[in-house]
C-alpha cells in the first residue's frame, strides 16, 4: 500500500510541480531540492498510484501507446497483422540507482540471448523501462557526470539512440523525470539544472500543528493502510478527476500575446541563458490554468509559474545566499 | 517544422546552406549557451537535403565499435568465422554527421571521428579482420563554450563556426516561444514552401560550382583576410575559398567576387583567430600595431575609473597597456623571446603526493580507473575489468570447433578487458594579477616563462597548464587548459595589463575551472598558483572586496585534489607592508613564496615540487 498523495501535508510546490508535469509532460520534469527525509520519493510514488491506468500495447518492451507513435517492434507487428493487442496498466515509478552503468541506463546487447540463441537482440535499459512512466533519480547530483549527460540528453529528445558494442538501436524514451538533490552535498552544473523543466524546494515543516498532523497521518497509515486509503478515497478520486479534466482542457488553452509578452519581459530582464526558461514558463502557466479550471492565463499563473521555472535557472555566485537576479525577479513579479 | 521558419540566426542558416551546396566547406560548429536552439536548427537542416543524403547523429553513448564497426556476434557464432558489423560511420558516407554537445563526447571517440573524416575512409583492423569503407562526411556539431572548451586543433577542423549570441529583443523571444509550441501556434504553410524553394536553390547552386570563375582581386582579398586573422596553418585559406565559391553559387552568380568573400569571412575565420572575439566587444589584445612600451608607474585608481567613464563604449586605451613582445630591460623576457626554455632539470610530478591522495593504497587508484567510461576492449587490461561482450565476441567464432553443446566455451586467450577513457593527470592553473599595479609586466613575464617551460619540458603530455588573468572588472581565461606549448605561446604572445584588481573574480574563475575540469576528468589533480599581492579593489557582488576574497578562499579550500601556491608580489622594500597575500595563503592552506623568487627559475621549480 502506498500513502495517499492527498494526505501529504504541506510541500505544495513539490506536489504542484509533479501534477503539472502529469498534465503536460513536455514541461520537462521536476527537480526537488531539499534535505533528506522529506518524503520526496513517497510523493512521486503516491502520485503514480493515484493516476488512472493507461493503454499500452500488450507485450511491448517500451509500453507503446497504441494511439501514439509506435516503436520499431510494434510498427513491425502492425505491418504483419492487424490491430495490436491493448492492455491497461498503471504508470510506474522507475528508479535510477546511484551506481548505474551506462549499459544499464541506455541498454546493451542481450548477451544471454546471443549465447543461447545465437541471435543479437537489444536488451532494453532503464530508459526503455521509463518510457511513459516516471523516472525517479534520487540524488541526481551524486551521479557520475556522463551518466547525467546521457540521461538528460534522452529526456530532452524523448528518444534513446544507442550506438554501442554490437547494437544500434532507437526507441522512444518519454518520461516524467523527477530528480532530487541536496545542494549541501554538491550541486549540478547550470547546463544540467537547465534541463529540468521545474524546480521545487522542500523544507522540513516548521509549524507545530502541521508536524503533529504529519505524525497523526503517518501513524494512521502504519496502523491500517487500508482504512487510511478508504478515508482518503474521496480526496484521491477528486484530484484524479481534476488532473484528467486538466489534461483534456489543456489543448484548448491558448496563451494570449499579453501573457507571452509578460513572460519574455521577465526572462529578458533577468538575461537568462537560452530560451528554455521562457518556454517552460509558458507551458507551466497553461497547465496551471487547466488545473485551476480557468480559461485564460493571468498574472497569478505567471507568478506561480515563475516560482517553479526560474529558481534553478538564475545565476548566483557560489558564496551568495540569494543572487542579485533573484532580488530582481521579486521586483519584476510584483510589477505584473 | 521548417528550416526557413526557424526564428533568426541567419548566419547559422547560411553556414548550413553553404555546406549543403559544397561538402568542401568543411562542416559547421555552433557555439552557444544552453537551450538556445542549436540542435533544433541542425536537425531541421535535414529536410533541406535531397533524398539519399545521409544525416546521422552520433550520440554521446557511442563506443568505438558503435562508431567504427566491430564483430557481429550473431553472424560470427552462426557461421563459425568472424564477421564484421559496420558502425555509425558506415552510414555517413556522402552525408552529414551531427554531434550534439560535442564537448561532452569522450575525447577518444571525437579523435577517431575526426581521424576518419580526415582520411575520407574508415579502416578497422581487428582480430585479424579488415573492414574498409568510404566515409566522406561533413561534421555538424554544437557546444556550449561555458561548459567546456574544445582544443584549438579540433576547432580548426571545422570549416565554419557560428557564435549564437544572446537574443534579448522581446518580440524575437516571444517568436521563439511560439515556435517551441507548434500545437498552439502552427507554422504557416508558407515556411514549408520556402524550404522547398531553398532546397531547389541549393540544387541549382550545386550544379553551378564546377563552372564557377574567380574575379580578379578575390585571391588577394582572401589572402589578406587570412593574414589579418593571424591564424595558424593554411586550412582557413582553403575553407574560405570554398565557402566564398558556394556563396557565389547560392547567389546565382557565375563568378566569385570579393563580396562573396566578405559574406563568409566571419563564418570561416572567427574561430581560427587567437581567441573568439567576445560578442559586441572588439578584442583589445588583437591590436596589431606595436604600442610604445608602457610606463612603469602604476595608474592611480581614480584616473583609471575616470578613464572608464569617459569612454562609455567599453574597452578603451586609457587604462589599457599592451605588454609588448620585447622589453630589453627584462632579462627573463629576453630568454623567453629567444625561444629558449628555462635552464631546468626535468619536470617530474611528485608521486608520493598522488599516492597519499588516494589513501596510499594502490588498489584504490586502480579501482578509480575502473570508473572511467568504457571506450573499447583490449587484450590486456586491469584484473577484474573484463569486457564480457568483447570476450564473447572473441570466443564466438571458435564455438563450433570447441563443441560446447549449446553452452559457450571460453578459454583464457579469449578474455578481453575494458579500455576506459584516459584522464589527464595534472592541471596547473596560474592566476595572475593583471591590474595596473606595480610590476604587472614582471608578473606576466615570469608566469609566461614558467608555463612555457612546464609545457616544453613535460614528458607527460597528459599534463596541462592554464592561465587566468584578472584585471579591470573581470577574470579572463587567457589560456584554456592545454598541453600544447605552441598554443600557449600563441595565446600568451600579448598580454594586456592595466585597470583595477578584481582578485575575487580571479579566484572564482580558478574555482570554477577546477570544478569544471574535475567533473569532466575525475582523476585530475590541480595546482593553483596565485600571483598577487593579495590586494583587491573591485568586487563581484555587493560586499566588500576583502570579504568576498575570504569567502571564495574558503570555498576554494574545500576543493578536492587541489593544492595552492601563493606568490606574494608585494614590494618588500615599500614603507607600508600589508601582508595580505600571506593572509590569503593562510586561508587557502597554501604554500607561500615571495616575488623575489620569481627572479630565477624558482616559480617553475616550486610548481614542479608541489605535485
Ligand atoms: Zn512498442
């Protein structure tokens, strides 16, 4: 049993960041910054649990969407004979362990198959498992650099292209990336931070009342998880419904020129590198509008999108608590 | 999504189009900050290419066999003899290879790719087999220069380079956001039509190349541009010619004119200059006229500041002096200029330090080596670091003979080991005060001499040297990490001095360089030599310069595998002695020596003995 997502106390930034990525996966994932023991992986698992089942091609190693773009193997099957068998399955949380090797991440030659059958076959790696799922990377800042490079490269492309000993293979790799890091244990270089769509700060809850509530809920869950699930059923169903509706509404939410102007004004004033910040802010603001059941992007959504999309993209000297840019952003956001 | 509809970046588009017209244009490198659309444009370029022209991507995970080809396991087991399976490059002939984030590609893989490109064919000799196929291709690549650097000899391999400057104009930024959301802002069909027209134009231009004539004055104009850029070698001349010719063809002309040369010069020559000119700012040290020798008295800060204000355009000559190549009053420079290295004993890194750094246990340093990237397999290697795939491939052809009954029989002779990415072992970073304070020239000359000698005398070519100069309002990496004495001498020929003393910027630049290089090459060890009197009068943030210096020093002290040396340049004969450099040395737990020791070969000896 998994702790109900809606029963998690506080941590609104993290929860919203995750939900927005489910509504629009092209936002590009969430980096969760904060101390250990703040229920980061619980939240990701809890959200996956709450979401409705997806359709996937039965037996496909990449969980292809029967209505979407198919992998090479499914295309082949499709050509050979009629409609593909469809299965329903929950989104999974695929975890990337710290010591992961390049072979395990991107996939490699299936040695066993080669030896037993004398045929070469691609053995999918974690990026294949992660397709259409969550990919959870704990302490992404402690991974070896070239592993992170490969991971984020695929995340950005939505495709994994493998050119290694004996294998040349391409498969879809679209996933919701959720990474965590504790900045006190080393940081990520700016180029890698930028590849995460959003960033949420988690902090230990300080108010006494909330802490007690956390404890109460945890105890209730430990005592009888089934009962806990029943007690939160209404909230869970309600959130699942809202997410579903937001996903449906999203394509019809056209951001006005006015919103776009506001966004580029902020990013230009901060002189941020590249254009990912602008694009992510726009997408996040739209997803927020959809989630809130509204129809137009307003100042409130832009402000909230900025909080999630810009924090990790600001330049900061390593010895500064808060950079000059962050101060500037505060002023800019008050102005819109 | 169309190529023509891509927002802005006309120079990048022109570079790609010229390469589509004539492969002799030599490929394109895009240099730009993260997330500015470099790879998007490169991938859209594909749609301009005629059917049948390959466009293959070289992913970061590529291994040597994936790139060049290797044993085909399935076929080898089936047929009982070794069979080859071609790699990525076999699919690239007559087309394009695109490498996104080329600076993240393992150095060996990049070197192999360039090597094959240079020869125009791929030749693999492996396990008694030969694979040979034509591989004439153009390289397209993108990189973020803030993340790492490409050594100049690799830069030179590219026919063209385009710097992607920052776009700040709001309307253009908005257009880029719209472009990134094609579901909401569909592209006009007009853009697709323009692509078709452009593709046609490229085809026509290609057919014009053969009959292209050269107007009088074009060769003269090209030679002049090449000389002016002071680049090394003749590659640039050749690329310039083909680029100008492709440009004339694109314009529908039947002869190359000086205007064509002008149009392509920045694309072809910018990256061959000694340094890439920073955007919107002419590079001061590029000035070619020798200046009169600068006077030796230090500029007082007020007048330096006033100078800056009176020339709001940026760099000005008022607070700027260029160190001339020759100064007779300085014997050290005379030695340097004559091309003679320091008269010194051989350069040995101190092994005991390295061992101590890894707990003195040899095992540990081996296991660290095992962590590098697996690039290829070899018959010899570290115990326990067996490449199973290669071992199986080596055993495969013999399985029928060995009759393992469906099970694989492996003999000791089959065993292959992993060859991993090699690491540079040492990097010495010289951080030098280039402000207008006393003795600037002497500091520069001493440092240059030491760098030169380190490189000339280094028997281990894997050791590198870098130099950071801080002056005015910033620190500049004047010599990126290199093991090339030739490059060092080119980069350090002229060193501008003068202006304020942003010591904290210099420290931070060294800090960032150590971090960056350490991430890239985990085995690397650093020595940071600071040549300063410890005084600072310009800061990065809002604090005082002194506070900043001590904060950054605290951060630097935490850097792993790094040792420090402070060379105090304070005049000891002066009336007031501050001892700031000594304090800095204490903060860094650094070794400390005085400027006088620079009079001889001491700086070099000092660096050498630190390893
Ligand atoms: Zn499939």
